[in-house]
C-alpha cells in the first residue's frame, strides 16, 4: 500500500491584507483627508463624520503608523536617548527610568549608545533625527561633545554639558562636598580621593567639590586619578593601601561607586577590613552599592527625578529652561564608613 500524498500546504495559505488609510476612507465613504483629520484629532471634523470614521477604524482593526503620522506632522510620539555606555550602572538605571516614564506618557524611546566616541555620537544623533523624534535626551561623551548639528527638536543634556543645550544634572560639586564633610565628621584627617579622568568635566566638578570642602577645614587629601570603572578603583586602591599603617589613609572617597567597589576588593585582597581599617565613600548610589558587603556609603544621584525632568522637557510637558537645572545629591550612610578611633 502506498503512502498517502503529503498535504499541499500552499493551498490554504492566506495573507492578511494590510489595512491602510484608503481602506478606512472607503469603508466610511469619506475622503482620505477626513480620515487624516480624525486621526490627528482635528476639531474641524463634525461629530457625525468622526463617528463614521471611528466605526470604520474599529471594523477594519486599523492601526495607523506612528512613523507615517510623524512624517506628516514632522514628529513622532518618540524620544531619542543617547548614552555613552550601557554597561555603566548609572546610565543603565537612567535608561530604565526614561523608558518607564516616557511609556506612561504614551511615548516610546529609541536608545543609542556611543561608547564614549564623539564620532559615533554625531552619527547616532543624525540617525535619530531622521526618525522625527519629539525630543532628544543626550548624555554626551566625556571627552568633548560632538558639534556641527542643529535642529528644532527639543534637546536636553543629562549629567554632562552639551554645548548650546540645557543641562539636567545633579550638582556634582555639592554632592562630593557631602562625602568630604561626612568623613571629617567621623574624625578622619588622613584622607585620599580617587578621581576620574581630569579631562572629564564631571570628574573635575566632583574633585573640586571634595577638595574644597576639606580645604575649608584645613585638610589636604592625597589624590590619584583614573577612570570611573572597577579596575581603576582596584588598581589605585591597592597603591593607596599597600603601605605601612601609619602611611596609608584612614578614609578614601571615590568619584564613582564602581571605583569604590574596586577599592573594597583591593582592601580585601590586602586583608584590610572595611570600615575597621579603611572607610570608603562612593558616588552615584548604583543598585550594587546596597548589595555588596559591607554595604556602601555613597552619594545618591536622584536618577529617577533626573529622568522625569528630562522626559518632561523633551516631550513638551514643560518648556525648555534657559539655564541649567542642578538637582540636589544626598548622602546615604551605610556600613562602609566608621568613626576614626
């Protein structure tokens, strides 16, 4: 007995028709222009015509293209977000909040990552502008933001200044000053500071704020410069800690939580206890700061508040400010700092 023929799967294959605005107009027996005005919530369309078009849209299950609408009105319900490094916990947290807040307002977010390269930054911004976004949120590269482009899209800089556009950021200098005064209040006088790269404005602002607060009390810290990452904290921390007890600092502040966590690893490798042997203060309050042992004392950036303000400004909820807006940082005291005996 021969095997039955295999079923012909092509016989019943169907392709769903993509419904467009012309189909809606035909079903409602109105012009395409009328449908467009209904979709744009134009008040010139009468109630009866609006109801006919709305019913046709429902019957046909029509889904208007956001991009197509954007091309007609020169914008879409979308904002662009440009960040330098998705592996940096602060920028990842910023992106999470921007997306959540924008979504609640009916906006989607297009994310671009520059890898701290100004050339990539410029290309990413130009690419985003071709999508007709309502606005742009840009965290510029730390070694000089790209220039040479202008648009009428609402644009704000976050965390770092972007020439010609308003900045929404924490007050880095004031935040670092909080860290310095915390260590002074605990009785520390032999203090070191691990800074970020001197070319980066954020690094300079944090360093100046920390040094200035100590100088007001007659204390001069030892300063080492690196990057904002874990490796710099570990390497520079080892240099500061691998000394005789009378020569090493009793407290170290860092320009980022990543540096602080790397520093704490170096202390552990040298059999030093935090905070018994060395007090440590970070900056940013990334999620990991509360999970490590001991939990990290740090300066908290109000990242959700920064994200909310940036979204409001780039979606038209609030007018663009003329001046920069600097939000307050706060000191979060956990277990990595202790009073000096």
